[in-house]
């Protein structure tokens, strides 16, 4: 499978949901597989909170694969020998698409805290502009998990003619106060960290371990991605070093896991970018600009596949049941599939327990509609 | 009801579980009600993580009552017209009992990070020393929630002849990796906060909002005290100010709740004390110095009342079911009562939803054994 890395530059203004305008922007993306002659084999993959356009394959000399490489590739569930797959870095990101650390062309300086607040709708609009530029008018399917599921859902509501199938994993139609609360640790951690300096930070000041507030926020995130039961199975009460029992710094394996994930993240991810993306997540409510969720969903034309995970504590299965029930109320029973995967892994299941749900995706991608 | 505030000074060494020694220590405590002639009406109340000895009543001129005032008082569930109630600040605390900011008599300086790591057993030993000093050999009942339940359980294992009844609410026999993970936000938040200065902090440096790392850790704690459902009911997706929707600083009610609780706590509580108490919580495992939990529980003589809360996400009901089942295995069915209160409030229920469980406490305190 060949990975094609690209970037597109847009010199026309982007009108944001907030009423504010980005004068110009660019979008970094990757593609896998080949577009067929009638352009009917496009699958759009949306990445989650801290993912990137590198969804599959391995860069030359790199030992890490893309974040959904288990699913995307030649002969895999999302089969790149049949489909043309595209994944773009979201607006607000820090992997090549315009975000708060990008240079504002009109000032010659990075936006930083002057970057406008963005929404999931804005992210989806940018992707649509990319697809138009590339001559891609329709998708065989759009798919994403978590924040990616929000984009997939939003795409099916706001661009109802675009995709035939929309597959949402571990998603919700509106970010819950529980999820907003986990994001709050990062929000205040970043904004109030003395090294953040109101966004005018000098990266060198925290290059070793990253910004502490971001690391703590990410640790909170990782707690929300797991669950009491998955943590017990993964770590139990095991110590990293049993000599440490009565030492203040004696660590449990659960603590080491959070340390590793918190600080490795804060070293690689930009704090401003994280701030704007979690804000977009917090704002997300598919019913926001409509009378009701039913009203919002009434424009959907695609067949909707909802894959919930029983042990997901961040976006609970009952949030996806609400989506299912709303679609049923709209008389779309034959155009809605709902499964709740029996997993106690937590929210992260969509990035881990592939064998428990890949066949649902396979079915969605093979059945006639 | 009269509140009697006292402090006792111990000039004899305290041998800690870790093998380390505190040369001297003091214990601050409150009592309510009167000890009867045969000293048979003592009820010991253990406070939770950030509680204090001020369990009930109202100090002159104060408009806040003690943390369990709804349950403790004349004619209340824990009836101070019948019982003599005592509550002491835990070892490691910052409300009068010796803790890391107390002055080490041998150096004339506060201990700070030189304070030894303490355990729940150490806290219970200090309380027993207090009771001996006061001539209190037996308790009618001991009772506590959360960290207080750990102390109650520990007391019934290590001092089996002390109490006739032990009542544990929202507790566990061993702190789970899930709970340890929430504590980790505070642990790293405090230790790595630049203003913490390896424990040599100048309080004036963070007097306005407290230490940020402690506030963030406390926010994480407050998330763990609630649940997705209780948050939805309390806050839903309501904004504090609807004008703030597209503003980076526009806040949700859930965020304001965490801000209020995080920063008001970090202004009033000492970060070193918090660090040592969460470490003691993390270490807690009733089976730690035994062959098994069954072996540990085999010394218990008291009747054990276990009150779990269905929606408790910090110490799950199945953790208290394990305690019940272990007691059953020991043939103590007639000396064990277990209830799981139908609540989706979360861990905090034992401090909030009194009407759902106070009658269970009443029953425990009135039935003959």
C-alpha cells in the first residue's frame, strides 16, 4: 500500500460557524489506494482528538504505523486494494492543517490565542472544500471514532448527499458534561500553567517534559478512555518497583501508564492546538442549530451504522442509543444499524479491540443499500 | 448540641507501618454529646480524604456546619442526646493533627517532604492512642465513608475488640487502579508544579488561587466523586453565560462547578498534606499484610454493615460485594449486613443523599447484637 502525503492551500476565506473568518488556510492529508474511474470508491476516515492524517501504513524508516493501520490496508477491513481512502488533519490541528500555531498571513505572526474558536462543523466544511478541490463529489462511506464519529455524523447532517454510508464508533450526538469535565483539567491546566504565558509560550521552556498542564490534562483524558474494570485487568494494584511501597515516589503500574502517556503526549502535541480541539469537542451538539435532535437528523440520507462499546465511560452506549432511537422515530429503521459491542475496555476499545467490531465495518462496507 | 474542641499531645514515639518513627505527635478532635457512666455509648466517626474533625454542629459566628451535620446531632440519626461522638483529624492532615507541615521537634523546621509516608493503619493507631489516653476502651460503633470507611474497616481488623459495630459507606478493601489514577493527577500536579519547589514552597506565592497542581488534582477528584448520569442531571450542557458559546473562555456549568471546587479547595488545603493522604489511600489494601483478604477479615469480631451506592464510580459496589462475600466465606453471614443503595449520584452520595441511607445507619445503631 502506497501512502500519498499531500497538502492543499486555500487562499479564499473560510467563514466559520462563529461568524469569524480565516482569510486563508491549508489542509494536510494522506491517501491510500487508487480512485477508480467513476470515483465511486472513496472512503473518508476522520481522526480523533489527537490523531493525525497518518491513519495507516508506515513511513520509510519509521517503526510506528498509522493509528488505524489494523483496519486500513490491502486486504484489510477497509481494503485499500478496492477503496480509495483519504484522511486529513483536522482544522485546529498541529500536523500540517491550519491551527492556532499557524502563521496568520495578515500579521506574519502565529495566531496563538487570537485563533478563532472552531467547531466540528468548521472541520467538516474544510474537509468538504478539500474534496471539492480534488474533484471528489461523493463518498462510498465516511467513518470515524470518538471525535471522528462527531465529524462523520456532522458530515451526514450538513452534507446529506455526500456519503452513502456513515459509520460512527464510540460517538455521541452531543458532548456530555462528564466529557466536558475531563477536558476541563486540560483546559485549566494549559491556560493557567505559568509557562503557557497566555499563549505566548517559548517551546524551549518546556521541551523536556512538555507543558505540565497539558500532560495532566492528557492523563485525565487517558483515565476517561479506560474504565475501572479495564484498569483492574491491565494494572491491578501492581507496583513498578515493590521496594517503593512506603516511598512517596513508589509508583503503581497504573501511575506509570499515565506518566508515559501524559508526558510523551505533552512533548509531541501543541498545547494551543489541544485547547482549540477540546473546545470544539465541548461545543459539539448535533441539535445545536436545530429545533431538536430529530429535526437535525431529518436531513440525513445516508445509511447510519452506530457501533457503541458497552464499557465506554466517556461516550456511553445510551448516548448512541439516543441517536438510534431518534433515527427510528424518523422512520429510518431500515437505514439504521446499531450494535453495542460487548467490551469492558472503555472508550479506547475502538483503537484496540478490532476483532470485536471489524466485521461490523466489513458488513457496512459490503452490503448493498 | 455542644461542640467540644480539643487537642492531645503525645511525647512518646509513634512507630509507623513503614518502620519509620515520629518522635512526637498531636491529635486534634471534636466530641459531641456526653459519655455515659459505663462508657458504653461511644461512636467514632472517621472523616474522608479532605474532611476534618469538624463533623457536626456550627462554630460560633460560622455559617457552615460540620461535614456530616445532617446525620449527627440531638435527635438525628447519630443521636448526640444518646451517644458520645468523637471525630479526630487524621494523621497527615492539616487541621491540627500532626502532618507534613507540622514542625519536627528535633529540627525546629516543618517536616515537608521529610515527613514519613503514612498508611491507614497508622491513622488508626493514632486514634487508638487517643482513645486510650481518654480512657475509651470500647466503642458502640465506628463509622465512616470513603477514606473514613477504610479507617473503620482497618480498625475492625487490627483492633477487633474495640468496636461492636463497624459501618462502612462507599468504601473498598483495596484502592483500585482507577482510584489511584485519579489521585495521580494530584500527585504529579503537586510534585511537578514549579511553585511547589520540592515541598519548600512559599504559601504566599499561590495564596490567591492555591497551587494549580492541587486545584487540578482536586477537579479530577470531583469528577470521580460524581458520574456521567449525575453530571447530566446536575449540569446537562448548560452554559454559565450563553454569550460565551464561541468564546474560548465561555464556560459550561460543569466547568464552573469544577473551578469552584478545585480552587476553593486549593486555597484552603495544604498541598503536602493532600499528597501524603492520597498516598496513604493508594497504599490501602486490607489484605496487604495477610495471606489473603479472607485471612485479613478472619480477625474481625464486630458486626459489619456495608453500605454501597449503585452509582459510585470511584469505589464500585462490586468492591463492597467482595467484602461481603469474603465475610460470608468466613461464616459471618449473621454478622454482616450489605445494602446497595439505589443511587446514581456517584461516590458523593454518602455526603448528599441522606434520605436514601440514614435509616440503614439508624437500624445498625438500634438493633441488638
